[in-house]
């Protein structure tokens, strides 16, 4: 709901200034989608790199005491 208000809210100001609100909304929506796709890819890449790092490090088991 908040995201919708952020995207649609400035359309009122655009129409009051005489600008085309549909074009402004399309630009805002495309930027929102682009940022969303960027964040999904960034999270996927970080998770991939983290999983590679944990697979590359050897897993040492603690030795049993000799006592």
C-alpha cells in the first residue's frame, strides 16, 4: 500500500503542473521494477558467493583428546 502511494502520489502533482501523469507513472514504475530486479540479482549473487566460500573452506573436525 505504501509503495502504491509513493508511485501514484506524485501523479497528482504532475497533473497539477500540466505534465503527462501517465508518462511520469510509467517512468516511476519502470524504475521501481528495475530496482527490484537489481536487488533480487544482488541478493542471489551474494548468496551464491557465500555458498561457494563455505564449500571451498575445509571442514575441520576437532580432534579427540588423547587423555
